[in-house]
C-alpha cells in the first residue's frame, strides 16, 4: 500500500513535470468553466482553445478516448456557440430536461461507452480502456445537454469529472487532475446558479 509520504513525493514529481503548454490549456479550461457557470457564451471560444491544446497533450499519454472526446467537444462547441448566439432559437434559454432529453442523454452514455471501449481494446494500446471510455461517455452526454442549455448537463459532466480525477493522477497529469477537481466544484455551483435562473424565469411567466 502506498504511504502518504510516497503519494506526496509522486505529486511533487508530477508538479515539476508540468509543461508551459499544459498550464495554458488549464488556464483556458478554468476560464471556460467560469463562463459556463455564469451562463456566458464566451465559454465556447475559451473551450475551443483548451480543446486544441488538450488533444495535443493527451496524445503522448495514450488517452485515446479522451482525444476523441475532445474532438466531440470541438464539434459540440461550434454547435453550442451557434445555438447560444442565435436570437431566433429557443435554446438560448436555460431549461429543465424533458423525459426525452434524459433518455437520449442516457443512451449517449451507454452506446458511446460500449463503442469507445470496443475501439480502445481492439485498435489502440490503451492501458485504461474501461475508465477512459467511461469518462468520455458521460462527458459526451453532458456536452450535448450543455449545448441545449439543459440543467442536467452539470450532473452528467460531474460524473465524468469524478471518474476522471484518479484517471488523470494515474497518468501523471497533475495539473489536469487539479483542473478537474476545480471543474467538479464549479459544476456544483453552476447547477445551483442555473436552477435559480430557471426559477426566476418561472416567476416572470
């Protein structure tokens, strides 16, 4: 069993190995999370920059499902940016999930987990196919709900964050694991803030 001292030594070694590019990517990730919390469209340009940097970094760590996830993030960021800036689209308003929304989100999780796990185990040298694919599966569903400005996006994204922290630590990505813990906390407050927005919209109606 690893002692606390050994864990601390490992964390210090990972800290000294943090690259400048990783720090820049994390900075854009923090900005993206804060803009999302406050329901600001600027989350998307910050997110796109974070995505491009993260894809480059993850390649060296054999996190292939995470790279595919980042590609999906990129597509959903463009889609979400369009929806959020469209004045004629009802998706510009924060709303609760319908039963159909939740069903689709759950289907995204199940089918993407199966698909990604099959891909990782058969076509890559990934050493963490189960957890890598599971992190991505929940995040895929969460990003789809975020683009539609649905409250439950925070729940799906936080399940992904919860699983991602030990995975990133295992891979030696200390700064990204710290970012993910930060994202986990921000998602809790984001959920509460969006719920207040929904309640205020109900009062106006």
